[in-house]
């Protein structure tokens, strides 16, 4: 099957099954990520209480773990939830927001990355730091590096962590160490709305939850979000209207549009 | 007074008094619920610190308690706040988000429901679980059951908890065990925006805060939100623009429109 | 340099340098404040973990501290972060949301105000309470007093706390005890969107982060937000579309528009 058709098929599965996606996600991203998941057809739940982590992982199709506004009780919940995901065979995606910006963040992100996430999604700086590049630091939560600079690091991280790694930026790069994709969708305005990287990870959770294999799941989520970003940018007057139109587009997007506009390609 | 006129009168009271509504509410719902309360004319406060719970309840016209993203420190605040509401005679509304999804959530929701809330609002699954229906489980935070299936449970819960119970869905059902209403306003797009159920509960808080009796307060809040949902849906291109237009509509709505379009009826 | 030109220059600096602004900010405000900072050209980070407070302050251009949804662990983070700001010479802005509404909030706000913030921004009630006016209380988080009633209190607070104080309302007043400004921009609709006061404080952080002196930084941030509020109000149909258009305006605003429309004046 051609890649764009596979993207359309993943969307069909999300729409048909409305999978439950459990997100341990930062405070800034909760609203936009929940609305994006609902708009695309998934069923989001945001929860972090230790006493219900295992229960939510058990009923969810996938888990996403995002360290954007981490603190010790939340990290404890992340560790319990990811352990449960491992035991129960549930796929999970890690978003190491701002890894490299502070030692605490780096320690937590590395501990989570060592727990066999199904997918890790980050910007180029984040992936370089997570792969052990000592020369890279992140400026807060924004990347200071290009995706192409992080390709080798992504492959190394994928091999070491035995997972799929997605580096997002102007053209996204997804690799599981063997198979790789580029996704050439999206719009620069996406960097002007907070938490759209986090939202990408949440959508990867939705694609994993319907059983799409890890590397395609990451590529499909990025293609769906990117195509919707392109649609949203047409007629947007700034990041406020862009965000509103992006949520509209995630609701309206259909398979035919994805087949025509998704730019997912196999890569080295 | 006809029901639609009573709805209009409650709105007038909110606009005229700008009642302070204290919300202990989940992270996902905070933004949209605060904006909805402001738009309709109320004055929202979101606070959860144990050391100020009693003080906020004392100055507020009503309290709302929402367990969407509960954790032990927040539950402790909920218990202190609801105890204060009881002592000070302040009305309060409970939103048992996702009760039934995990044992922790069910335990907390039942403990809160036993503390004499003025109103409990939930979807059909939530009300069935809270009323003790062992055969029902909730899928995350979305309902798997219709409102009509939960009518008996709502009446039983209202009798047991000595409160008003509102079951929201395509046609809402409100009962205090004796008097009952249906509210036939709203739009399917409301299920595609996160936290609009939570927002309904926040608006019930506003209606309680101006002294409307419990069952009418719940029905009026649901009618106001539902009518605004119908207005918002006209011209919305998806859940993003729908949400924006809903907030606009809550600001613009007037008594004449409510008298013409609110579909609140007495029921069995 | 004329004041409006100085406002335009501050905006140019933000756009040119994309300063990192670290915000310890309430849950309700996180989304809109982060989006406002991104739209205007700054780089926001929201973080509150004790273990990374000092590290974030060290890499940020400025810190903002907002007590809207305070709780003990967050207050601890605020104390560590503001101590680090003092040691590292980083400017920081305090937003004493709802001070006066509860004793806990008042105690925490006074403790923070005693730690030499660079700027304190509040509504008239908040500044009156913080300056020690025993006759004022705040109704939740909304002001019950006019800006002009708080001018003396603002000057006294500026002298006592050795900082700049900004009182926001219909016409804002900014004073460092010696130099003062009024800012006559904005629109009444801004009071109908939650957390725009918090957003003003976040924007003050951005202006401080590019090296603008404290009193001008506060005035420029309020002028930028106010002018964008005026632009947003044209064509808005309510607070929902107003908020969207405000974010768009913060992205589109340029120096020429500010030079023509910013109403910043020296005052007594």
C-alpha cells in the first residue's frame, strides 16, 4: 500500500474505533491535545493519580507520557503507568519536552526512555540530547537545531532504546533503526502555537491505539497533523485563528484529502 | 411562570449579580469553564489550596467540585470545601467525571456524593455507576449509555443522596426525586469539544449562586448552554470554531432568545 | 524618544531576540499566556519543579510568578525561583492574583512582594491590599476598585518594595515611585476573557527579558496588549472570537501601528 493510503487507513481506524488514549501530559498542552484527539475521532483521558494509573492503562488503547510540566508526584505516576504499559503490552509514546534544558528534566527523560517506549517524539535538540549528544543544549522547550542534524542521533537512539524515534521540524524524520520515513507536511505557523509538538505525540498515541505499527503510526500522526496544519494556514490571520482552524481541520479531514496531500516517503 | 421565562430570569440574575463561583475543577476544563462563566456574566475563581478552601467557599455564591484530574491533595481540598459548604449553607454541584472508569475514581465520587451535594451532573454512564448499577462501566470519560437508560438510576440517586441529579446527553434529564425536567437543547458537536460537560456543571454553579432552586438551576444551566450550542453550531466548521462561537453565544444570549428557544419541560 | 516609539523598540527587541521567559503561573492562565508570548515573539517555558527552578531561572531572560492557583509545593518553587532570580540578577514580575480574597493568598503575596520583585502587576483591589489598605477586599479575582483609587497605594508600595508597580484597569498606571506612566489602551472585552491580567504580567516578563528598564517594560507590555485588544475588538462577536483575534493581533502587530496607537504618557 502506498504511504498516503496507509495514512488514510489509520485515520479510518481511529474514526471507526474511537480508541481511548490515556495521556499523562503537561498542563499547557491538556486543552489543545484533548481537543485534537476528540476532533480526529479518538477518546482522550487525562489522568495522573497514582492510584488509578494501572487501571487507566489497562482500559486504554495507548498511553502517552509528556514531561513538559513534570514534578515528583507526576514522575512517579509516569513510572507506574509505563511499567503497567510494559506488563500489559500497551504501546506508549514518550514526549521528552525540554530535555537538556535542566539536569532534572534530562535525568527523568533518560529514565523514561530506558523503559522501552514504543515511540519517542521530540524536536531535533531533544532527540540529540536524549541520544547523548553532549554538545547540544535546548533553549527552554524550543529546538535550536534542524531535523537533518539529528538523523544519526535518532537512528542511534532507536537502536539503543529499541523503539521508534520521531524528530519533528520542517520535514519530520521517523526511524525504528531499520525502516525510516520522512513526512513533509506542516506549516511554520505550527511553531507559533503552544503545545502542538505535545499534540503530535498525543496523536501518535491515537495511531498506536488502533494497532498501526510504531514507525508508521508516528509517520501517520505527523502527516495527519501536518496536512491539517496546511489546511488551517489557508485563511488564518495569526496563531489564534490558526489553532482554531487546525482543530476544525482535524475534524473535517478525510481519507481522500490525505491520499492527495500526505507527503510520507521512505527514507534511509 | 413558564419554564423558558424562568430560564431567562435566572440569566438576568446572573448578569445582574455576577456571582462568585468557586470551582475545584480538572486541569483540562479550567480554561473553557472559566471563560464560559465569565461570558455568561458570572465571576469564576479556580482554587484548590487546603489553606484557603473554607475562605473561598465563604465568599462564593456556590461551589463546584469536579474530579476529572483528581489526586490525593485535590481530593483533600474537595472534602474540606464540601464540608465548609455544608456548614455555611452554600449550594454545591458535583461532577463525577469518569466515575466507574477506575476503582479510585469510583471511591472518591461516592464519598463526595454522600456529602449532600445540591446537584450531581453526569452523563448516563456516570449516573448509572454512581447509583450503584454494577453492570455499567464507563469508557474513560465518555458515556456508553443513553440518558433514558439512566432515568430510574437518577431518581434513585436523587432519593438516596437527597439531591438533584442531572443526566446530560441528547435530551437532558433533571430530577430531585419528586420534580423532573427534560431539556431538549444542544447539538452533537458539543461532544467533540473537551470539558463541555464540566462547563455545564460550572454553569449550574452560577445558577445555584443566584438562588435558583436546585432542580430548576440545573435545568436552566443546561438550557442556556444547549441554546448557545445550537447558536454556535450554525456556521461552525468544526469543534474549534464551534467552541469559540459557543463562548461568544454565552456572552450574547438574551432573555428573549431563551424564551423562544429553551426547550425545558416538566417530566415524570 | 517618544513613548510610542519606545514601545515599538521593545517589540522589535522581543521579535529579534525571542527571549526565554520562565513562568510559574496558574493553571487557568497557562494556555493563553504561553500563546500570547509565542505570538508576540518570545519563547515561553512553564515549569515549577523545585529541582529545576534555579536552572530555568539561570537560562531565562526573566521570570514571572503568578499565585492564581497556588498551593504549598508551588509556593516553595516560587520562593526558590525568586531567590535564584535575586542571586543571578534576573528581573522578575509578580502577579498577586486575588490577594485579599483569602488570608493564605495575602500571606503568600506579601512574602513574595518582600523579595524585591522587579515589577508587581495587579488590579486596583490587589494593589490596595498589597500596599496594606485594610479597608479593601477583593471579590475573588476581580477588582472592586478603580485604578485612580489605587495610585497612592501604588506609589507607596513601589517605595516600600523598591520595585515598579503596575495597576491595570480602564487606564493603567505604572510607577516606580519616581517616574510614572499611564497607558490608555485596551478594551472592556478584556475583562470577559479569563487570565488576560496574567497574560499582561507574562508580557511584562518578555519586555524585562530584553533589557527594557522596569517601569517602561511594564508600560510597554500593557500598551502592546492594549493596542492588540483594541484591534481584536473590531469585528469580535464576543469573548471567544475576541481572544482568538487578540492572539492573532499579538502576532501581526508592528512598530508603525504601535507608534500610531500606543497611548503611553508620563504621569505624576
